[in-house]
């Protein structure tokens, strides 16, 4: 999941993304650490970030 990379590229802090998405700060931190979440949560985050669900959930090419 590209949550952290996309969030940083949009110059958003975790608390800012939390306010925009309605997803709790702790949940966002957990998602960034684990790399997965519920689809309903991913949709909220993608909408708040202005990206598609596919872009958000795409695996990193490391």
C-alpha cells in the first residue's frame, strides 16, 4: 500500500489526513505500518488523498 508515500507527496501530516478522511490517527499509523486495511477505510483515504483505490493499494515496486 502506498499510503505513506502518497500522503507525503501531498504534504499532508497524519493528523491532517485524519481530519480530511475521518479515519482516526491511530488507524492511519497502523495502516502505514502494516500495509493493509478494510476496503471501506481505503476508500475514505483514497477519496481524501484524491487518488484512485488502485493507486492507493498498488504494491510498491521495491
